[in-house]
C-alpha cells in the first residue's frame, strides 16, 4: 500500500523537475533569439530600469555594511598577530570573491525575485498570461525573456557596485575608526586582489542572476489560484533562489579553482 | 457529419472551420466535458448556453488550445491542433480573437496599450497618429472612446468587459470567441454589443462562438444554439428550434425556471429559523 504512494510522489517530483527543465531550456532559447530582435529591446530596457536601477541603493548599502563588518571582525584577529596593516587585503579578497557576489545576489533574489513571482503569479491567476497566449504571442518571449536578460546582464553590474562599496565601507572603518593608515590599506589590497578574483565574482553574477530570474518566473507561471497561491509561489521562489545561489556558488568555486590551478603556470606569460 | 480521412491529423475542410471530435476533459475526478462532438460552420454565429459551472468556458478554451483535451481531437480548418506545441499553436491563434469571461486586461498597460498590444506585435504601426486613430475606432465600436489613458483598475466591470472586447477584435480575426460578452452590462449596452457581433458577421463574415446566459442576446445573435448540460450537448439547433424544443431541462433553463427539487430545498431552509441562534449573542 505504501510503496505505490511513495513511488507516485517520486514520479510527481520527477515530472515537475522535467517540466522545470523544459521551462529553463525554452527560456534560454527564447532569450537568446530575443537578443537579435530589436522589437524586444524596449521591453528589456524597461525591465532593466525596474530590476537594475531601482536596486542600486539596496545593493550599495549591503556592500558597505559587509565591508564595515568585515573590518571590525577581522581587526582583532590580525591585530593579535601584529598584521593589522593587512586588513584591506582581507576585507577586499573576501568581499570581492565571496560575500559581495553572494549577498548582492541574495538581496536581488529578495527584492527582484519576489516582485517577479508576485507579478507573473498575479498575471497567471487573473488569466493575463492566457490572454497573451490567446493573441498568438509567446509569453516566454514577451514576459520571461526580457526579465531573464535584464537579471542576467545587471546582476554582474550590481555586484561590481557591491564590491566597490564593500571596499569603501571597509576603508572607512579601518582608517577612521580603527586608526590604520590609508596607504597600506590600498597597497595590500592591490597586491592581494587580482583581476582574476574580481572576474570570478562578476562571472558568478551572470549565473546567480539567470538562476534567480528563471526560478522566479517559473514559480510565477505555475502559481496556484488565489491570493494564497501567489503568496506561496513567492515564498517558494525565494527559498529556491537562495538555495540555488548557494549551491551554484559552491560549484562555481570548485570549477574556477581548478581552472585557476590549470592556468597558474601560464600566468607569467601575461 | 464528422468523417475521418486517411490521416488521423486531417479532416475535410467542409466539416466546419472548427471541429471537436469526441472531446473529453477531466479535472481530476471531475468529468467536465464528456465526448463532445461539435462542428462549427464558417461565417455563422454559434451560441453556447448552459447552467453555471457546466463547462462552457472549458469548452471554448479548447477551441484555441488554452486547454487540451484529456482525449479526443480538435481541428481548425481541417488541421488537427490539439497536439501542436505552443509555437505552432501561436501561429493558429493569430486567426482568433478571444474575449475572456473576466476580461483579462493587462493591468500594467493603459486601455490604449491593451488594444495596441496585439497590433504592435504583428504589424509595424507607421506613426503615433495612426496608432491613436486605430485605438479610437476600436474603442468607439464598444462605446469606450475617451478612456484611452485609464488603467483597467480605474474602470468598472462592464467597462473592462467592453475594452476587452475591443482588444479581442483588434486584429480583425477570422474567428471570435466571446465568453459572456454581455454579462455585467445594462440592457442597452448589451444590445449595442449584440449589434456589434451581428455587424462583424455581416460585414466581415466573421465566425463567432459566443457563450452566454443572456437568452435575449442568444436569440438575437445566434444562427445556432448549443446547450451544454452535465458534460454533454443536450440540444442543438436554430433559435426557433430551441425556443420550442420539447425538453424539460432546456425549457427550464431558457425560461429561467427553478426545478421542483431545488424549490423543495429552499422550502426546507425556510422552515429553519436562523434567528434562534441569535438569542445567545450578547447585545
Ligand atoms: N483549472 C481548473 N481546475 C479544476 N477544475 C476546473 C478548472 N477550470 C474549470 N474547472 C471546473 O470545470 C467546471 C466547468 O467550469 P467552467 O468555467 O467551464 O464553467 P462555465 O460553464 O463557464 O460556468 P459560468 O457560466 O459560471 O462561467 C467547473 O465545475 C469547474 O470547477
Ligand atoms: Mg464561464
């Protein structure tokens, strides 16, 4: 009696996974082709404004606090060893490689992902997505592609903002509160943080942005009826985005590390 | 009647512009459509009537592939459409206008934006002026000119319905499906919509499928009336045929009479005095 029920549930999950896979695949294909259709540019543009420009303050505040907190936390450890001059290196390397990208992406998932799911979910519930279809327009093209492209293109940019503010926040606390001189802060930062580190953080942004957008759109499109359904979809979208950001981060770190180790011997050539 | 030709995916075009063959649709255990066979003739207005919740909306959504049958086939112009993918369906749906029961206006766009949405997607509108002109004409048809810049949330239910109708006819499609076009409108407005549907048929030879509860409207616009009841088509014929049909279920429906059993239930409730419950409420 119990086995078939469990098997049924597993089949259900697999089916939903397959559906999600198809959705992701179609979203990627349609978005790719949208890049070559000038008619979509205004749609992408307006999404970029909503998603990107409006997120700048939140992202900057996040970055600044990360930098400031890192400075306070790391100071004691380094001061114990007499290495407090190197505070800048520690703040910047952790900010640029890990905390900046991940926390910026998490903020985006909260601010943008939630709004995307709620908007598309409401459209689903009030038959507006069916209305788009009924006119022979592909909702993937009209609704998903612009949002996906906007998130994909803007997440890396926002991460750069977060990195920058993390650096400045760290500088502010180190120099004006903890009394380290400004010169070694920047010198040590520059000697430790390589272009590679910054690029890794920014490249992660593409993946985080895309994952968050696709998950949020999928949850919106498959939202259950009613206000309750929309709320549930938003929660699920946020949790799923968060987990996939962290999981992607882990995988990307592993991959980038092996790339780095492969390329390291060639480094002297550049 | 409906005949299968050699291939399962094609039937003769003479059968009708839209053909449903043995269409069954369930939601879980709930069988909403039960082996429906329906062939809709080109250039005519077919009205679907039936009690609330009997599956009229589900039926018409099958015609443009918004829902797919659990079993059975749907054909448009002789070509099977219920097994097409979304891309291919998109090309078919361009031939249709669909008025949603709820209107389904895009609430992030203005009234003008809603009407321009399908037009902009398929045509290059040469100038702003031209666009305004098109919107004006479409809105005048439904008596909504002057509301161009409003958002759907700023309109009444009936006004939304009329804007949605203007949007459905924006592309001058070959087939228009109206899901309750006159619900929520006053009698005079309803008659304007009836006249509009008749005019579209007369002048543009448009095929219409209309779902309605409004029998005045049904008699006026219908070339043919189909009554749906418990998942089956129980009556099918001209307006005069339906009016005089010898079938108690249909007669009760079109005359708006309540059945004896339902009356009995109401009488039972009557004898139950709810005010008794109030005595315990401190006042
Ligand atoms: N998405 C759905 N999921 C589950 N059941 C559904 C769904 N859509 C419709 N139904 C069921 O199908 C039946 C028919 O619904 P439908 O909307 O077609 O009724 P209707 O004839 O249009 O009624 P009305 O005149 O009130 O609009 C109802 O019993 C409804 O519960
Ligand atoms: Mg209905």
